[in-house]
């Protein structure tokens, strides 16, 4: 499955486009002061897949997210990182299914096996409408 993109960069906007026989994907990333805007336009055509997943790997710690035991469907997710003093605010249109898990590295040292926390992996998941164009927006402040 060939997933090469044509792309362009103009000032603070990056656009990426991909077309093959099964799917057409247009992505736009706009960078503003303290805000990232992502827009996806997906036309599945003959594509069998029904989902879009966007993954973010961030260095923060959230016991609230670690305590989740199931996938959540949300229109907005706010995370307060008290260690770095940063607040992440994600907004989704349409609402996204959200799954998260911690990222660890495992190493072997003189004192034994060590497990080191590296951050969190966040998955934002949308079900696609196979009958036409899907428009998805994700904003990170």
C-alpha cells in the first residue's frame, strides 16, 4: 500500500495530499502562536478501512489518563501537566474516540532491569463514512 504524499509549505501552513485507487487524503496543518490546527479530508472511495487514527506522543504525566480503563469518546480533552506547568487542550470535530497508554523504556543495568517513564501516547480515532468525504478537525492549544 503506497502512501506517498505531495506536500506544500506556505508560511505557517503545511498541506499534504495523497491519492490512490482506494483512498484520497488531504491534510492541513496550520501553526499559530500556541495553537496547532489539523484538518483532514478523507474520501474512502473503494477503501475497505473504516477508521482514521491520529497518534500523539507527548512528554507529560497524567494519572487521570493512566486510570482510564476503557476508550472514551470526547469532543474536548484537557490535560494539566503540573510537572512542566503546561496545559494541553485538544478539541475534536466530530468527537473522537480516545485511547491512551504510557510509554516506557526498559534497560538492563548493574542494579537490574529498570523501567523508565518516557511519556504518554494518545490515539484519537474517528469512524469514517464510506459513502463520501469525511471532514475531521483537531485543535491543540
